C-alpha cells in the first residue's frame, strides 16, 4: 500500500523533484549549446592577415612603411 501523510502522497517532494529535474536538464542543455557554440567559433581570427594589417594601419599602430612591407610580404 501507499503511505499517505494527510492525503498529500508526497506532493512537496514531487514539486521539489520537478524543479531539480528542470534545473538539471536546463543545465545539460545549456552546456551542450555552449560547447557547440565554442567549438564552431573560429576564435575571432576570421580576418585575413592583410585585413588585420589594414586595420592596424588605420588605427595608427604601424607606419606606412611597415604596412607596405607587410603588404609586399603577404602578396
């Protein structure tokens, strides 16, 4: 037979268990999404070396001579 306390038949544990189950599966799903996202990203290095050199030249990090040397080396 089932043990019943005040006719609730474990109602409190049922809700507690359901909440923990949702948290667990939500966490598993979140980790899977995060992992797939992490593996498919190229790490932000999708730019070509010449595009990076152009951006550095535009920001003033390298001089015109340095940019021209990089461009010659890459082509």
